[in-house]
C-alpha cells in the first residue's frame, strides 16, 4: 500500500484495525468461543486482576461510556458473574467483584486466550516472532505517548534478569541517597534469591514497572504465613518519582493480598525512608512497632507497619 498523503495514512490505520480485529477474533459473537462479548470479557478480566473495583475505576481503565458500562455490568450481575458490595471505608461506594461463577468464567477466558496466542505463535518462525514483538512494542510506545491522561509506566510480572536489576539498583540508590554500605545490597540479594527459589505464584508476586522500555521500579509480595503477606523491596527510580508509581505499586500489593485470602499485609522499613512511609500511611498502614538497630553502617530506627485486609 502506497502511503503518500494524510488520507492514505488514515486508510492504512483503518485497514490495519480491520486486519487485527479479524485476526484476533474480536468480531465473533462470543470472544474466544465463549458466551461473552468483548466488553463483557474485558470487564471480567479487569475484575479478576484488580480487587473490588468501582464502576468509576472500570470506566477510567477501559475508557467506556458510563451508561454503556452500567448496562454491561447489570447484564453480568443478571448472569451471576458479578456482585456489588458496600465499601467498608465509605458506605456510599459500591465495589464490583467476581462471584465464584465469574471466577470460573475468567478461568475459561484466560485459558482459551493463552491457547489461542500459543497456537498463533507456533505458526510463526522465531525470526517472525521477534519481528512481531518489536512491532507491537513500537506501536504501543507511539500511541502511549499520544494519550495525555494515560500512566507513563506499565507494570508487568518479573522475567529472567529482573532480580539482578532489583539487587543492583537497590545497592546503588541506597548507597547514593542514604550512604548505606554493601551489606544492604547483600540483604537484597538474599531476599530475591529466596523469592525465586521458593516462589509460590498463587500466594506471591513481583511487579516490575517500566517506562519507555526502561525498568523504573519494583515491589514484591511474599508469603509470611497462611494469613499474613509481606510487602518487600519497594523501589522507584528518581526519574519516575512524582508520577504516583510508588502508590500504584503498593496498591497492587494490597489488591493481590486481598484477592488471595490474606488477612494482613505487613512490612518492615526504616524511619529515614520518608517517601515510602508517607505512601504506606496514606494507604491505611499503621505503625505497630519500632526498634533501634545498627545496620548497613548506620544507627537506624526500624519500623513495622501493617494493614488489616
């Protein structure tokens, strides 16, 4: 296709949209050969991956009209997939969450989506797979920069190589900003080693934040006991501070812990980490213990914080 004018560019994008929607099957009556439409499936996916969202949260996340979203949610309620509950902290708010039937629907959609993508990739050579991933990343980056109100970062699960980054950047930043010695880096290395060697994906999670393809933050939830989760290794790079990333990372930890049956989320920090302490307090954590200690070359005041879920 020759693309010489603005009109040609418009036609090329519309052509690509038609091709892509046909390729991934979103125009079929039931997405992924399921009884659910694209809009219903998106809502089910969001509720499965975010604990108890409000209608406003969904509207902002999916970019849907309020009236249209309300009709879809009502339909999902009628099907027994979604239920509304009253928020504990604000009785005026209604939170949306999946029922047990809704969770079964998510499992169906998630498994079929994984199978379809696997089949699609298996039909491509390794070279074509890499071309596809590069093109996808380029398209995402181009359009992400054009949305004024979109978050400038994305969160993803950990991948090979990320634990080395977590250890390295903790060592560098805490040395630069607090003059902590290499024993802190050794502690971080031990924590990430334990996480990888004992990883339980149903009860534990790591989030890696990226901005413009560069890692800019991380946080972990690990299992302390059957009912207690522990937040660890919250880090936000200086270039990504002031964007709400630290709050977003902690919020993901809270949602994950609630969704997976924990009753309490705890963490240990030090009083000198003012920004992190502000985030914890803002999100409802309470300081429940303090202890003075000498670590990483300094006299410090350790703090234990917890959030009842």
